């Protein structure tokens, strides 16, 4: 199993417990055989407790405060110096680099999502050594408005508000989960704690790391399995199939439908209760074998929707989130009113005003705001074709820009690693301009643009140093600097031309000096003078050509 050597400052494969390079005895705690270091509530094990002001990942992240602790990770509020914003940073400690890397790859499947309208944005995933262990860092959008669980608790005594505004938020959560299903991701652990308020809107967090951990570990050593009671979320929201060992991995869309049904039950229950309560084994028994209780004092349509969500057999539940939403909207209108603010917004004037703002935002290139307004319009008026078309265009442009940024990122990595025939800096800059035109302020843009600008700055530095050396007659130094520029941008014909000039001058100087030295040795002063003059004229001619080449490079 891989270990981190504090002396060598790198991951190594130990030989008899020692670093193969320096011989240092490596960390071999009693829990070193466990893939992941458990939290205090999961039994003894190593923990990493970070304090405000501590920095991680070469100083990029600065811890601000503790936010919470999950079954696998500890979450902190942190400042991201590259993004210049506060992020939620999930920290998972490992003793195995291999396991951390497996979890990293699993989490990165979330990048497949194209519609983040109501999903918490995944920013970055990193692996870094820390104090003898390996940390997986998962950086996400920070939700500053609390959770839907807190909202339910706050309005526990206000049934009317829960059944109106709460239903509105529930539909937003459904659309978020549908966006996950669209790219083949099953949440597998939906709870009201995963429904977060960000800037006044509701978003779903789909980065519960325990489900990824469990999916990885089920293929490993059985002695290194997590206790399923702790690894798959809160048992109050678990579908029957998640309690069954033989089917615990067979989760699909309908598993999320069941969890959403529990949330909907809470929204409509008079006291915001769960359909089933009790200790873990009691909950397991009830979810598996006891029919969900019928809701009291609600319309028949809502009662039927909740009951279908909570069927024991997945085949008897809704097959898609769209079916669930459709069933809610076709029958709930006469039974429950929408929030008063939505009632007001349904007026023709309010919708038209919001649509005008959406078009203005679109024209100004503020696609994020335009998308947000389209979502609100479609929530108020699902048949609003213009808003749907604009929302689709924004989604398509988001995907197109993301593809451009992926290409630019790969191009930058190829330049840094010196691998293959990669695109030139000029081509990557053109792609960046196109990506910005397609989708200004894309979430991937800032970081990738910074990477490209860094390479361009390195290129300019090497280029300018080459010109300075050329003007001072330091031909070898000029060649070295132009080659550095060419390594960064091998597609530049000007760089190749200047390298050729520098090499020609060096060859001519070497040849002429040998002839001049021979003429001086034989005291043929006139020949020596003629040769020196010819060399000066040759050098000046090459420098004029180089100056012309440099001038052409600087033309817009």
C-alpha cells in the first residue's frame, strides 16, 4: 500500500515498512490497513482537524471555519485564492494514495452535469499530502442560506406554508435530481440536509462522498468495508433496496424517487414527521415490510403521489422524475395554492417584466442571470416557449464552452508536459476568445484562462530575453531563449526563424574567427581586416532580417 514519506516529500511504495529511497520508517498505525480514516462517531481511527488560518494545497485554500462533519468527510469554509471566492471544502483523510485517487476519479463523474441551475457546483478535486496522511480535497460552491431541513424545522407549525412554498422548493429539488439522472448519475442519498439555499434559490448537493466510497470499497477487501449503516446516508430516507445486502448496489432513478417521497411526506404531514421512525433496525424492518402510513387532511392526488413514491418494489414507483413532477402538477393545482410571491408573479405584467430582464441579461452576455430568470419563468409558466428556447440555448452554449475549455486545458497540459503535437498558444488563445464569446463567465473559464495566461507570460518572457540577447550579440544565449519560447509555442514560424538566425550567426562567427586567426598568425593583416569586415556585414545583415522577423511577430 502506498505511503507518504515525510523526508522525501512524495508518495512511495514501501519496502518492509521503509521508504525505498531514503530508508525512513513510514507511518504504520494500527489502522493503516483501513482505506479511509474514520470519523470519531465511527470508531477509533485517525482524524484531521484543521484550524482557521491553515493553508492547504500549496497555499491555495485557507481554512476559515468548520462547517460540519459527514460520515466520510469534514467540511470547512475556505478561501480559494485562484477563484477569489469562498468555497465549501470537503476534506477526506486516507492512508492510501491509491484509494484517494479512486475516490477522486469517482467524484469527477459529477463534471458530466450540464445543468447546474439547481445543483451545487463542483469546482475542483485535489489530492495532497498532509502530516503523514493523504487528503482528498473536494471544493464546491458554498451555500450560505442554510438547508431545507432547517427550513422545515422553522416552519414545522405552519402547515399552509409547507404545503405551498415547500412544494415549490420540492419541485426545484426534483428538477435538480432530474439533471443528475440525465447524465446517468443517481444521487442515492437525498435528504433535506442535501437541499441547500444559495442566494435565495434552492440547490441540491449531490456530492455525498460516502456513496462513492462504498461503490469503490465493494470491489475491495471485505475487511475494509464500511459499515453500511453509516455509509449510505440517513436510514429515514433510504429505499428498501438500500437495506438489502444483495441489492444494496442496485440503486437507480427509482431509489431517488423513494427518498424524494419521504421528503414530500414530511412537507405535507401535519407535524413534518417521517413516514417511519425508530432505531436503525426498526427503520430497516419498516422500510422493507410495512406500508407507508396515509397522509391525513391532504387531497387525494397528493396522497396518491406520495404513496406511489414510497412503494416497496421499485417497479411500482415512478420511473422518472418527470413522471413524478407531471403527476404533481396535473392534480395539485386545485388542492394547494402556490406561494403568495409566485401567485403575484403569475400576472401577465410580472411575467413580461421578468422576460424583458431575461432578454436584457442575454444581450449583455450575463447568461447565468438569464438562465436563472428563465428557470423562474418556467416554474411560473411551464408552457412559456420563448423562455424554454432561451434556457435550451443557454444550456447548449454552456456545453459548447465547456468543450472549448476542455480542449484548452488539454492543450495547456500538453505544453507543460511536452507531450505530442499540441496546438499553439495562438490557437489556444483563439479558442479561449471563442469560449468567452459563447458563454461569458463560464465557471471553468477563470482557472483555465489563468493557466493559459501563465504560459503566454512565460513565452513573452523567453521571447523578450531572446531579443535582448540578440541585440547584445549574445548569440548562444539568444538561441537558448528562443528555443524556450519555441518549446512553449512550437507552432510559431517566427520563433523557428529566429532560432535559425542565431544558429547561422554562431556558425559564421566560428568559421570566420578561425580564418581571421589564421590570417593573423601568418601576419596577413589585409586579409584579416577583410574577413573581419565581411563578418560584421554578415552579422548586421542577419540582425536586420531578425529585426524584420520580430516586427512581423509584433504586428496585430
